[in-house]
């Protein structure tokens, strides 16, 4: 690995780390002015669109040139002092310091240099100053400065392209490197793109390659203008702006290595970091939704509950499926642990950079879908909790095609739970094509030992042994509820839990009617109690509607 490439990678890691650690408050002063943004967009285009096109072109011409020099001057086997010292066409001295690690190994002792030129890349380095020739092949390590220099210094290149290269270097590349932001007004922005397009057209690429390159350039020219004005369309390309800004930061380190102007590099560095901060802020604004606080509340609740989660073989199986598949449907009887299992898997995917979105209904998926980020939608009791929801089924059928297209993009996953009675309903069966290949019935998959393993979180060893010895069916939820009042006989509770609780409620009504009323209020308001419910002047309370 070359010194420049190693330094670039190190800088990029440091840059990303600092960006992640940057305080949110710093974004307040991160806004760049329009001149700086135009400078950024042109730099991205020069680095990511023009340079790749030039590399292919330069490689093809220098390969021809290299083969000619092998035939005429045996440049691949030459030795000192009979080596080719000047370019036969231009007469300029060839720089053998830059090849075969000669300068680092022998300094100024040219008699010991290795003069064999092994390929077109080595040949190209003979025409550049040593500090510009640290690239290893015609790839990202060979930047626009080196590419333009090769076109200008080697006679083999077409005169029209030499003229284009000279204009691009003087008008775009050099001013860009010197960071005089005030130069980058709308006229210079437009002129820069015209010059770059002319260079691409004169390269005489294939029709297909030229079309793709020009389209990519025009995309940046247009997206840059939208980005400058912060329009909605501009926000859609933030991900690409962020990645290209990172790449441009690496390129800036290469520019700095070839210059003593540390002020210039410092200005570039600060500008690129400010740009990264601004993009982070805009991304955050673009991606947040009105119900984000609700999502965060649910997500934090999952974390608290996850401490009681017990790993079973099914967890690994479902997690492995979701690595390659976009959907999973977890079915089972009430209380078997469907939701807790799904929430646990959601927490695992969150650690793999997925944005996990708790869904109150199927509609949330289409309303929150973002094509540019990895998302996992988590949906409890799809299509109904106690009875089949015909409106949900109708919605699934109506939007089946669009949901499948979202999943095919590769960034989106859907994990849902469904009670067995809902799942077995023929109307649901007709609407669940999204999940047909990945359905897990926990009631069938969980053995008695699996359920006992889970219940060890709630019950003591004596109760676990009772469960192991008796034939009564049980679920983890039933055992959790029993653990809250172990004075009840475990076998009686499992045999008829409703009757047990009914007797407890009757006792509560007689002994403590206030607690009984509090329980009643919790039930009708679905466990959510607010002070406003007890405000006798609140005319918005509607018991019938809430219940």
C-alpha cells in the first residue's frame, strides 16, 4: 500500500470518527454559504465523474505508447547508462525517481536506479514530478491533477483534448485546490460544468459511456442547485452528498501532500467538515417524522423488557433468515412470546444499523418508508388482535404490489406477529402473500423444554418442576402472570386462569372498592391514565369512545 493511500485511509477513518462524535450543537453554525457549496459540488464532480472517465482514456493511450517504446527502445529491459533519458517526441527529461522506489532506495545515486519500465503505469510516472506519482495504478489513487498533467505532458494525446485539459486545470482544478471561495459564483459554476462536458465529449468515449458520464455530471449540476436552495428534491440526495463529501475529504489530503500551503488545506478541511455536519443535520430533519417520540418510547420499552428475554433455537433461526430475506411472520397462541421474540430481533437488527420502526398498523409502513436507509418495520398482531380486521386485510390487498416493490429494494424488512386464530382465518390466508415463505408457528416450534427454559426467568425451581411433571398446557405469559401472585395454586391457575382472576376481582371489589375502580379505569382506557381524565370540566372525555 502506498504512503498516500495509507494516509488517506487513516484520515478517512479519523474524519468519520470525529463526525460521529461531533456534538449536535455544532450543527447550528455549520451552514456553508452558496459560494462554498458551489465549490463543493464542482469538487465532487471533478473527483467522482471526470477523474474516472480520464483514467480509462489515459490508460488506453499510454498502453499504446508503452508498447511502442518497448518495440523501439526496449524500455522494459533497459539498464544504466543506456536507458532512454528524454521523451523521443517532446525532448523532456524522464523522471526515473518516481518508479521502482528508486528515490527512497538510492536517493540521488542514479547509477543504482532500476530503469526497467514494467507497464503503462510506470511509464506515466516518468512524465510527472515525484510527489505527484505515488499512485499504484490508474484507480482512485491517481487523482485529477496527475491525470491532467499526463495529458498535457505527453505528445501522444490529441491536441483538442490537451486544450480541454489545460482549461480544466487552470479554470477548475487549480482554483478548487486553492479554496478561494469567493471565485465560485453562479457564472463560474456554470462555466465549470460546460468545460467538463466539453472535455468528456472530446474524449470520444463509446456512445453509451459518454451518455452515462454526461448524465451523471448533469445530475450533480442540477442536484447541486437544488441542494443550494434546500428544496425537497435536494434532500433526497443527501446520502450521496455525504458519501462524496467523505471521499472528497480523502482527496483533499492527497492535494495537501503535494503542497506546502497548509492554510489552504486547513481551509479545505474545515469546509468539508462543516459540510458533513450540515448534511448530518439535514438528514436528521429529512428522516424524522411526527411520531418519532412515540417510536422512541416503544423502542426504549423493548430494551427494558429485553433483560427478561431468553434465547431459544428459534431466535437464531429467524435472525439468520432475516439476514437474506425481507419478511418474517411469527404466529402462535396468545402468550407464547411472539411479541417479545420479535422485539428482541428488532433490537439485534438495530445494532446492525437498521432503523427499527414500531408500527401501530400496516399503514405506517408506506408512510415511513425511505428508500435510502435500512429499515425494519415491526408490527404486532397484524390484521387484528381478537378478531380479523377486514380494513387491514383490504389495505394489504390494495397495496400488496407497492409493498413488494419496497421489499425488493433490499433495504427494507418487515417482521410481524399474528395470533393462530387470526392466521387460520381464510380471509387472512388470502391476503398474507408477503409472508408465505417465512412463517414460524411458535406454538408448534416451541417444545415443552423451550417454554420451561423461558419460564425460569419468572418461576422458582419448585414451580418449574410442577410444570415439568404435570400435563396442563401453559405459556410463558401465563407463568409471568402467576409469578406476580404465587399464593394461588399453580395447577389451578393453569387449568382455569380466568376463573382464578375472576375470584380475585370479586374479593378486591369487596375489600378495596377504590382499587377495583382504578382497575376498571385502567381497562377502559387501555392502561393509559392521564390527569385530564379526572378533570370534571373536561368536555372531551367520551367513555364509550375510549372503550
